[in-house]
């Protein structure tokens, strides 16, 4: 893998056909959506000025979740910073470019600060941005799409629009209740002030009453009343009259205050009831929004994540959108909960009895909003990057867990720890039944299974990536009938606990990975993958772990096969390909029969062998897929490999074409084999033609010599079916042979492996005028009309008299074992040595 360190500034590049140039031709609303994915974590200015460099890098070869690729990610960061500085230096020294230089310099500094310790996050961001751009450009440039896809996209857009509207509505309602609560608080404070005034008036009345009582006891004429005797009767009468007036005035004031207090108490009670109704309306909206976001969209995201394991395209950017929605929910729920707590404090300070028949909503609202918060927190603890579903024992694997609301609830201020453990299907069922002991049960031992969540400030993500987990031990359950070990499902349990609101609320959260199948040897991968794919494709929402149907419609199976094959090879399956596969799965289907309504069972898929074969349908398909992915990808993507065609159909097609016409089809009798069928004269029947088939090539054969080079070797193969010259179809894949390749090194003569047909068929081969430079070499012909990769030919132009002729020959044979000559029995060694002696 090579990270390009370009010295060419972006400004010197003609971006006419670049992805970024095509993005700029999109409609304004689409460009705004693309622009929204950029920010401080990856500035759009860097995307613009470093477009060429960004689009030239081998992003598909860097796995952002693979710790081993961190060294490449460091190179990405280093070379990107360098590309930015190159662009800065290319700007002229003018006032117009001054601001651009500052923006790019700041961007380089931020990128270095953000990703120097976690460069794989930068790779993830760039890949996500480029993938979204490609998707929008593809949609714009290919308006004629499958109607179902267009309807799905339209429906998704409408749902997202509705969610945004619901968030704005709930946010507005939350603000209204916040304002109303402040008004209620002001009203209660006013009530308290008036109540204090009323208390003062009461105290004054009591004081006046006390004075009047004392004056009554001190009336003039009473013995020993010196004070009264000091007053004239008129004065005494005036004092009494004044006190009566004061008392009357105070009592009037008291009555007014009590009447006002009574009205305000009634107003307070009504305001509390109105606020409770408003909160109930807001909570209903929040509950509906949470169902939409968590119970529908997040579940749909998890389903898409599951299907991505089968090769279905998966928009990873959607999780960031979901986090934005969940954070908005968390913020509003938390604010509303604080409002309810505020209402309860006001009620405690000033208790007012609710009339009989009127429900007290506050306790119910408190319980509801706390339940919404609890449900949101526990539901948004998710597995962002799943562990491998075919998990080999004692192999390193990774997984990422993320808490979507961790940033908004300030959980990152005291980052929680997460523990991973592997559990069985039975233990997963017990966990979902709230078995208190289930969280402590395990079915094996995982190394490096504890870690602390990290807060990535650039994107506001609270997550943890387990980079070096390894399954050390596994405990399998007792076998169920004929169930193989590759049918047994486990999963990884991630669990954590933390508190929010200064310890006010304590949460214990957990989440399960997708089902995994544990293997101990590479030869179990095929069958283990079958179990994982079947589970991914046919799992039903809300199922009991990990129940799947035993029988499914063929149309759904066709989706699985097409998606997986396309993801592996770059091109999907045609209707004809799927019809061929249906014939293979069900046996011979009658012409015109609608097989789409037929059903296929798990046993037909990967337990029962195909008719007259010793392998299952899936084993055949899996090996064909691996062969195509590893050795035939480009010809398959070009359409040069038909592949899925029967021997009889190939014969019928070729017999209508001129001699030398050939096609490539996957072998029916072997797993992971491809054969070349061609039409030529039949040497045993003069004047008649026949279709010949080479013995199937496998992956080991193509490790020795590629398919294209083998086709080049065989002069009998002239035209690729239906009418394309072979050099046009395969010439770009021929291996170039340089003079350096022919040079003798250390006394050893290099040789070239060349495919050759039997002389009887080769002599009848038509001339390939499109490839006149095909090298002709002396070959050792097999006795059979078929040919396999062990046949060897020497390039005569470079033979030298050496003593190690035998060793030279044997060194060209892959997997040669000097103690096992039978591995190269097709080589006539005696004839070879004889011919070598003659040339000496």
C-alpha cells in the first residue's frame, strides 16, 4: 500500500473529471447537505484545495477499524498536512489570497492537533465524506434508477424531514414551558411577598388589640391608675377612638390581602395545572419523537448494519445524523426533567391542595420523563463497528462501542469503563429476560476486554475501540442433533455503568453484537460464513436470539447471493446468473417455470450435498466467489467472464460461432474452478466441429500463471464469445515480459510457464490475427485433451548448458515436494533430459 506524497499543488491540476468538480455541478440543496458533513473535524477548504490528492489515495486499502493500518493512517495525516502547505505556498503574495492562506494554515494546525494520536479517525472521516459525495453524484448522474430504490430514498427523505420538524416542535414547546415555569415562579414569589405582608398586618392587628385591651383596663377613675389619672376623659376617649380606627383599617387591609391571596392561590393552582398539561403535551411529543428516532430509525440503522455484513451498501454517515437527533432528544428530555424538578420544588415551598376529581399529573410526569431518559441512554449504547462474525480462536479482532448521548449528558466528564465478554445463544436469551445473573455468565475468555471510553471532541463522540481483543477460550454447548460447530452462534456482550447529574441517576447499560460463529481452523470459514449470512439476511425484528426461519423464499436468497457477490467482486449477478443458480439449488427447473416463488431450506443451502456431488450449494458458490474475488475480479467486472452457465448451454452457444470462439464458465463438478470452453474442428471426425473444455483452473493455478496469460498462450482461443478478439478483452491484463526477466542470474536460467494444448487440437487452431506476437515455445504435451497448471514449458531462447536442469525444472512447479514425485507426474522428465542433452 502506498500513500501518495504528491509534490504537485492542487492549483496546477485540471479537475474537469474529478469527483469534487462533479459535486460542484449538483443542485444547491444537495451541495448544502454535502457541506453539512464538513466542519472543524475536516474543513471543507481542505477538501477543495487538496481535492486531487484526496481522490488519488488508496482509501479502499486502509481499514479504519484495523489497528495494524494505523501506520498508513499516520502517513495519510503527514502527507495531507504537507499537501496543505504546498497549496499555501502556491498562493500568490496578495491581499486576495491572504485570508485563504490563514484558513488553510489554521486547518492544518487543527488536523494535526485532532488526529496526531488517532489518525484512523481522520481516515474514517475522509472515507465517509468521499463516499457520500460519490453517492450523491451517482444519483444525480444516473437519474433512471430502480423505482423501489427511488421510492425508498424519497420515503427516507420524508421521514428525516418529519423528524427535524418534530425536533423543532419539541424544542419550541420546551422553551414555552421554560418560560411559563419562570412566570409561575414569579407569580409564586409575588404570592409569598403578599403573604408576608398579610402576616405583618395580622401582627399589627394583634398589637392594636393588645393596646385597646390595656387601655380598657386603665380607664380614668380606677384606683391606682396613675396613667389614666394623667389623662383627661377627652384625651382618653381620643386615644381609644384612634386605636379603633387603626384596627378597623388594618382589618380591612387584612381582608383585602386575604382575598388577593386567595385569588392568587387559585391562579397559582391553575397555572400549575396548565403547566402540567403543557408538560404532558411536550412529553407526548418527546415520546413520539423518541419512538421515531430510537425505535424506528436506530433499529433500521442496526438492520442496515447487519445487512452490510452480507455486502449491502451501508451509509456510515447516517449514524452521525442519528447522534444529532439523539443528542437533541437528550438535551430536551434533560431540560424538561429539570423543569419538573423545579415544579416539585415550588410545590414543596408552597403546597396548594388540588381539588377533588382533578388528577395530580406531576408525579406521573416525573416518572415518565425519567423513563424516557433511561430508555434513551440505554438504547443509544450501541456497537458501532461489529466484531468479525466469523471469529477465529486466538486471532486478534476489533470492535467499537459508542454512546450516542455521551457528550450532551456530560458523561465524558467522568468516562465510564466498558467490559466485553462472549456469551452463548442461551445466555443471550436469558439476558433479554432480565435474568439478574445473566450479565455475569460467559462462554469463553476474551483477552484485552476492558477499556475506558474516550471523548473525541472534534465530532463530540464518546466511544471506545477495542483494538487487540483475542478469544483465548470458548465453551461450546451440547450438540443439537446434526448441528455442526459452525452452526453454533455466540455474541459479544458489552456492558458498562455510569452516573449523570452529579450522581442523581445511575445507569447500567449493555448491548449485544451481531451473532458470531467461532472457528478454530481456516477450513471452517466457508460453513461459518454461511451461518452468519443466513442469520444476517433472514433475522426478523424483535426476534428471540438468534432465531431464524429454516425456509425462505428464493427471491430473498437471490438478494443475499447478489449482494455478497457484488461486494466481493465489484459486479452483481444478472437475472440469467440467478436463474442458473436456482437450477443448481433446486435441480433442473422446467423452462418457463417461475422459480422466484419457490422456497429454499437451510439444508438445501448448506447441509445437503448437490445431486451427484460431494459439496453443498453454498460451498460451490463460496469458492466461485473467492476465485473471482482473488483472481478474476477485473475480467468479471469487464463482463469478460460469463461464469454462471452450464456445460450444455455453453456448447449450444459456441456451436453457433466460428472456430476459436471461447467463453469462461465456472466448473459444475469442482468447487472454485473455472474452465475455458471453445469451439474447434474435431480431429477424430473430419469435417465436424466440437466444443472442447479445458480442465478447470483453481486458485492455486492462478497463483502460478494468471488467467489472461494462459488465454494468451493458447492460439486455439481467438474470439471471446460472442465476438470480441481475445487481445481486446484480456490484452490489458497480460503480464509484460522485460529483457531483465530473461537475464541469467547467479548461473540459473529463468524459465516461463506456458499453457499448451495437445498437438491434435493445437494444429487445428485458427490464427489469432489480433495477437500475432504470441510467443511460441516448445512444450511438453499432455496425453489428455484437457490441460492443468502443472504442465511446464521452457523458453528455448535462454537455455544454457548447466548441470542443474532437473532442479531448474522442479523449481518452477508450485508446491513441489522432492519426496513426492507424484505431484508432478504430468512432466515427462526422461524426455525432457533427453532433449536437454541433445541441445547441449
